[in-house]
């Protein structure tokens, strides 16, 4: 019986140039990388020869995303990582002198690491990360000072505790807010009251602006779109369910910018906007026929490389005229004839 001790968990390739292979050992006493490389590189060099000189990086797979991505960016050294799981994104901070090594020639190293891990990776130097953090602290402190009518000391304490928006202050439990250094229950209650009042006033103001822009009420009723998001959509001429349904998930994220949801949520919002398209579809023999249509290429990925995708489109039933409307079922760009 053959027992698998070392398993190849993931592979990412730039054919003819470079590949990254993640391996896992099912024997805790065995390093998975060494046996794959072989004595003096004999095993991996044999594969390199078969691939006409394509370079191969063998790294250790890890169930911990941060550790795996750090391994995947080798040979670059990583100082810090910040995960944003809801967006499937990770920020990697490297020493200034390691930036070019982490990115690789034409972005190859970070692109392969992203493909290998399935995460979007942003590379920052320590100086860039420090400047950005300082700017975030400054802007959030000013926001709290203006919105809550407090001095810079209280505003800075809120930022230090990790509060990023007035909404977070409005909806956090009083006891949690009171646990902040130098705060008591009375201060916490007053901060929550001011934050709630600010949020209500802002929502009312944005709702009036949304109506003035001509954004339909049906769009405003969709779950997941705040009054601020609706105003941003209205300014981008996205004013009806059909306008929103014509977008792809990444386009919605791009429009909403800093307040954008993650891709899964954006796709769910778009599918909810398209729901009325199928309200009158019959459920018998007139049922639409689905097939896969290859779109090649689609827009570049986040790392600039072209991508190929399969979209599932709904075609008119056989007994409908050829000019009937057909729409995608997946959250890609719609097409009408």
C-alpha cells in the first residue's frame, strides 16, 4: 500500500519563467521542502530541466493564511502582515530594501504568491505603512472631534482603541465603550448619544440628497446599501435596479471606494437588483436554457495579468423570438440584445 507523506497542496506558474509549489508533510518529523529539492538540488533540477529551465520555488504550505503568504513571498523578508478576511485581502509590510524583491520582476513574485494562496496581496514598505497609519490616525481623530464635538484627547483615545467610524461608536455596547481608559459609564452614554444623533442626521441628509439625485426607492430598499452608498451610486448615474444589475461585482466595489463591501456581498447586492428580471419567467418548458460562454480575455486582474472566465448566461427559451432579452445569472457584466 502506498502511503502519501508529502502532499503538493498548491501550484502557481508563470510558464517558462517561474513556478511556486506549496508542499505539506503528513509526518511532523519530516521537513517537506528538503526531500522535494533532493540532495544538492538533484530532484528539483531534474524537473527544471524538463521544463526548459523554468525556475521552481518550493515552499512549505500552512493552514494559517498569514504564515503561508509570508512563505510564498520568499525570498523576500516580511516585517508585518495585516489580514482583512472579509475582503480576502492581506497587506504585507516589508523593509524598504526588500520591496523590489518582494514584488519581483514585473510583479512576478507577488503575483505568483497571490495565485498560490488565493488572497489579494498589497505590498507596502515600512515607511509607507508608517505614513499611512499616521494619516489614518489624523483623519479619524478629526472626524471624531467634528462629529462628536469632543477634544483631541478623547478623539485620540477612540482611535487608539480601534474605532474607525462614528457608526462603530453609536452601536458599540455601553459597557465596552466605558472600558476605554479614562472613560466611565456617563461618558460612554454621552458619546453613544452624540454618535447616534450624528448618524441619524447624516442618514437623513443623504436620503434627501439621494431623492434629489433621482435614485429610485426600489434601489434604496436593497439590503446592504447605506444612504451614503446610494448617494455615491446616484452621482455615478446608477439610479435604478436595472442600472445596478448591469454592473459586475468589482465595478460596484470600484464605484463605492472606501465604503465598498467585499466581493461576495457586492455580488449578492447585484443579484438582488436583478431578481425582478426573472419574476415573469415561466417554470415549465419555456424555462430559459443556461450555457457557459467563454469571455476571453476579461478585464485585467489586480496584478495586471489578463484573465479568462466562464459566465453562465440565460438564453431565451426555444419558443421565444431570437431577439428576446438574455441576461447573466452570475454577477458579471450583463448583455442585452
